[in-house]
């Protein structure tokens, strides 16, 4: 019975270090993990430059193996530190952790084959580990909730913009015609989207005075339209921030869920006691 208690204490301690950031050890773990993530991304980016890869290929390969082993140990530690490993393995971050770790191991079986080209693209999945940085930014959860709460209003807004682009594209097709590059209505709609979003490739442009007048109106509308979704999300973000002002970094030892209320005694996901 004593051994079981020691095991539980060791597992809980490991869980506190890995999943929570309100202890000295937890903060140190987060900082080390952060630098490992950034370093792994930098190595993948530098390796994609042919000049650097030709000169430092062996160094890149060795460094990637070291980082891959670190990520592997971290992945295993996350599994054994929770009481319900499946909850972590099949969670969003669990899948990201796995996908960003296995490509280097897969390279053992694909080296020297044509599949290596596709494998190099697969290895870029490691970039998705940058999503783990959201664990260090408490406001990220509020932002995701704000986006979710605003999705219907944003969809209605996008639909309205699409209708406006169709109308403007059709009008420009009728005004400018083939001589100015507006050879079809879809081409006119493409021009309207590029202009309204203030991208302005310049591959198609109105040549007539009336067409340029319409284009000026579309450009001005573009600046106003860009601000609308920002305002919608900002309003929801403020609401979510006020609702979640009392959340903390306490993480569930069973399913690894976090962002619980300060006075919470049970997990809001699986119901386990915190």
C-alpha cells in the first residue's frame, strides 16, 4: 500500500511540473520546452535552405535527433503523468505532440527514396508545436471562445462581402469589358475581391473614368470593411475576459484539462476531483 502511495505522489508531482505553470519547476519546464520548440522550428527552416543544408547537414541531423528525443520523452512523460492517458493521447495537443515527433523516426525508413520529398514536407508538421505556446498565454483561451461566439456574425458579414464583390465585379465587367482585362464576370469578381481586401495585385485595372470612380469607392469600402470583423471579435473578447478573470493554471490530473475557476474542486471536463 505504501508503494502505491509513493507512486501516486511521484505521478502527481510530475503532472504538476508538466501541466501547470504556477510553480518554480513548472515555469522552468515551460521555458525549456519553449526554447526547444523555437529551436526545432529554426532548424527545420535552416535545413530547407540548400546552401546551409549542404554545409551543415550532419549538424542539423544530429540536432534534430536530440530535439526529437527530448520531445519523445516529454510525450511519454505527459502520458504517464495523467490518470487517464487516452484523454491526453486523443486530445488536440496530444495529437499535435505525436504528429510533430514521429516524422524524424519515419525518416529512417524513407531515406534514399523518392518519398523523402514528401517526408520533408511531413517533417514540417513540427511547426505545429508552436501551437503549444498558447499554454503560456492565458488570453488565448478567451480569444478562441470569442471567435467561436462570433462565428455566425462573421459568416453573415463574409456573405454580405461576397454579395458585394459579385455586384461590383459584374458592374466592372459591364463598364470595362475585354479591353481592360475584364473578360468575364468571374474575372471582375476576382478584381473586386483583390481591390476590396486592399491587396491590389495590379494585374487587372480599370481604364475608363467611370470604372476608376467605381474602383475608388471599392477601395474606400475596403478600409471600412476590414474594421468590422475586428470590432465583432474585440467585443466578444472583452466579454470572455470578464467572464474568465478568475481562472487559474490548475490542471486536472485525470484528463489534463486546465483553466479551472479559482475555487473549483472538480474538473469541468471529466468531473474528477482536483
